[in-house]
């Protein structure tokens, strides 16, 4: 049976549909998203909530000439399908397949890449100013941003800048999916918003302002009267009006009959505008409606049954969660901070048990670091939880507010290394490099679950900034000691020694997640392996010992090679005046796309076979030299 969706290959096809057909298209899109995400995994609940919004935008605006920017991009699956990528959706988040986020190189309809939140308004504003400079005054610029992303300071910086620019075409669509509108307010507001977005109202308002502008007190009075009249129906409007943006809404984001004419009205209006739409996460799939957080980012599943929990070995995130609960029970000074990653960082139980000691500061990584510094300055024991990729946004605060003052903040750095299907925007590729250069910081990298627990305890005990950096997912399955103890700072552990047989001797200095891989490689070539444990301070004795006793030293890390842990080893040798043959294994100098961990390690030359080949080639090369 033929469906409407099968004939939609671009927004031009969407524009040909009648209203009943557009509603049918929305139903088919939801069914298709549920079916495809159940096979590939991905961000389900957010994308289901934005189906009508994506249809309406592409129906009204002339994309890609009109620029459409999706903040983060979790909600952009319908957009991808409507813009010619339907047949490739089963490659979503797969190796060499479609990205799970908007990506400029993937489609001309993806006007701006995303992955980290709260960037859309700044990007759209930049594009709008560029269009003005190029004389393209009819081009529209639409930024779709979720209510969660609105909590970031960068958003308010962009709004503050946009408010002064009245001769640009910028529409900010606030996708509010965390609340609902009651029926009476919704009905009144639909009529009110349509009226306020019309050209007649806009022209009358401008004429009225021109008349009273020479009289400052009267002008201010009329401006405030307009704001308050909007505020009676929509209290949210006052914030945007104060920034100088003309606010409309809220409106039901699933009502195509109201949404399309409203967007048509707003497309004709100049200046920076805000449209507030209310949507429902997970709409069309009951399990996701009832638990949108659980269905935010998911692995493949049976759509007929929904997500089913199954027993599994502890992940590093769960090891951290257990540590936090145990240490909080012993020390009431312990507080936990997260920038909107309560569940992902393993803080749900802590938040429920110690609500007054838990702080979700929303999407504000910078504030999280300085807030933690203030807590530490007054004698509390803050534990600040970041994903590696998001910690990049707090670099300045970690330097100036934490490290410069040598304050005892413990940073639990989750998702260090290659995270898989989320791709280039979410890999924890750079943290060792940009953190290692900061004075006063101790950086630890556990190679197993028990080391993770003991390193977290060690960091808690230290009176200085500490980073404990661990990967996504499960560890090797090492038993975890309930009793916590501090480990010696800057001390590596030799976990395998090479035999006494003659031949070219090799030592591997492995960091964190690469230790298990290093041990497998060592069994093949009879090499020595050091679990380095500390990236800073580096164990200088272990490095020099490895060089003196072996012909080749290999460093292995799940971080970019440039400036990473391997470079710390080279710096040690340089400072000692020691010449050595060192092979560095790590993430190469390029952005790594999505795929399984094994696919990405192979792509980066970090898997067992690739590393073995590189070692053997280097040893043969040395053997051949006179």
C-alpha cells in the first residue's frame, strides 16, 4: 500500500499537500521514526515531539535558501526524513551512515552543525547579519531551540545581541516540551497570537510608536502596556520583550491548522521574533510519552515491547554512583553538581536521597565549575560531574576559578574517549590535552572498576583540583572492593613484565581504557605493560625505566595524540635528556565520526591488530638499521 511519505523526497513535495494530507503525513512520519529508531537506536522522544513543527517549517519557509538551524539536533529526525534522507535512515548513527545530528556536509538543508546545546540563536543571528550585509534581505533565519537549551548563558548573550538588530529576519522558535497549556488558555491564546502576528497589528503598532516616540514618558507607558497585555496571556513574553524581541505564543506545536498560518504571518514580519510552541515529548508512542527521559537516547529495541531492562555488569557511571552514595553517607560536606545530566552521570539516586546536597544547574557548564569553586572555598566537598565533551565549555572556569585558586573540586569526567554512535560532537577526545596543561590539577585514568572507585576516593581526599576520567560503558569486570583507600599519587603499576628471551624488547605505557588492549597485545609479542594510572603527575620513574630496559616504548591512550598522555611521556624524556624510540597510539588529528567502538578504534589505528602491526613494523625497522 502506497503512503504519502514514500513520495516525499524534499520540502517541495510537502508544499503540494492539503491540510488533511499534512496531518496524515505527520502520522506516517511518527510511525516511520519509531520503526527506524527501534532498529538503529537514537534520540526518540524529542524527535517524535517535533514532527508537526518540522512539517510546518518546511511547508512555510523556502529551505534550504531560508536557513533552518536545529539546536542540539536531538529533535531533527523528521527534518532529515523530509529533506531527502528517508532511504538512509537505517544507517542513522551507524559507521559511515547518517549522523544523529544536523551536519553541514551531509545535506544543504542542514544549515549549521550541532551536538552541543544552546548554539542555534547565535549561529542564526550570524547568518542573518551576513544576509543583510550581502543584500539578501528576503532570506529568513529560523532557530529551533528547546526549553532546556534556553537555560544556557550563551542563549541570553545571543538574545541580548539580537534585540538591537531590527532590520534582520530572525525567528527563534522556542520548543517547550516540558509543560502543557490548559484548554481555556490554549484557545484564547491561539486567537490572540494569530492576531498579534498579523501585518495589520504590526503596522498599527509601529505607527503608534512613531506617534508617541517624541514623548518619552508616554512612549514608555505604551511599550509597557503592550508588554503587560501580552503577559496576561503569556507570562513568558516579558523576558523576550525586555531583550527587544517580539514574542508570540504559546501555541500548540501539534496543531498544524494553527501553526502554519501563524508561521506564514511571522515570515512576513521583520526584526527578531520569538514563537513559543508547546509540544509533547514522545508523542505517538505511549512508552515514550510516559517516560520521555528513558526514551531520550536509546539503543535498538523491540518497538512492540518497549525498552526492557536486563542485568549487566556495572558501568563506570554506576561505579561512580555507588562511590558517591557511600562517601556522602560518611561526609555531609559532599555535594554533587551536574549541568543537566542527572541521569546520564549516575546522580538519580543521590538526588533522591540527598536533595539538598544535589544541584542540577541546567545547561551551564561554566557556572557549574565556578559554583563548585565557591562551595569548595567555603569548606564543602563539591563533586562536579561532566561528560568529557561538555567539559570543554568550562575550560576558562576550571583554569581561573578552580585551579588558579587551588580549590579542592573533584571533577568526575564521564565518557572519556570514543563514545560510539553519537559521533564527533560527543567523543571525549580532547580532555586530557586541555586539562593536562593546567597547573595544580591531578588527572587520573582508571583501567578497571575498582581503580575507578579508589581513584574517586583519592580525589575526594586531596586538597586540590582533581579529575578522574573514565570511559563510557562497562569495565573489564574486576571485583570492586567495598573498602575505599587512597592510592599513591603519580605512581604507575607494572602489570606485565616481558620474558628474558633474546630479541627486541618492547614496553607499553597504557592509560585508562587502553590497558586491557595493551595486555592482549603484550601477550602476542611478550611485552612489558605499565598501567600508568596518572596522566598528571606522570610517573617519571616508570617512563625512564621503560626506556632504559626496552628497545621500543609504546604509549596508548584514548585521547588525541597531540598534547595527550603520550606527549607527557615524551616531555619527561626530553627533560631528562634521554633519547628513545617512542611509538604513540591514540586518536589522530581529525574529527572521528560515529560507529561502534571497535570500528572507531580500527579507524584510528588503536585496535589490537592495528597496534600490533605498527609495533612489529617499528621493531623490524630498527632491526634493519646498521
